[in-house]
C-alpha cells in the first residue's frame, strides 16, 4: 500500500476528505454534507487545532451522529477524513498516516 488519496477513498465507508494548510484548503466531500459555511467551519477547526498551546497528538477522532471525522496532523498540514461509523478504523488510521506523511514530504521538497 502506497498511502495515496485514491487508496484512502477506496476504504469502505470513507466518504471524503479535507486537506488544509495555513494558506490552502482542498475539500472533497459529498454534497449531502456541504452547507454554505463548510469552508469556514473547516478553517475555524484548523485554527483551533493548530494553536500552539492546544496542539494535540497526531490523530483525533470525532464521532458525530451519522459520520465520523478522523483528523490527521503533521506540522501545519491537517487532513480530515469523513467516514461512516462502519468504516474499518484500523485501515483508515494506517492509510491516513501514510497519506499525511506523503503530503508533508511533498511539501518539504
């Protein structure tokens, strides 16, 4: 497994992702989750997570009513993956770590 976005999206139950840095944001989520404030909500979440004093570990899992958000952190890059609760979390975490590491490596070049 190479750990690409395509591999991540092929995991059963994964519905989309958001990749955010301090200047850019890439959103690929189903239209059923999009609201008018989606970009602002993800930007606010990014700001809250990356505050120096509030910086958590490298994976955060948020369980909502009908979806789970797994947040991968690597420096100033954050990837948020939306999945159904039935998704294989072990494979999701492993693949997500590979993807965020690849993104950070490409960013450093």
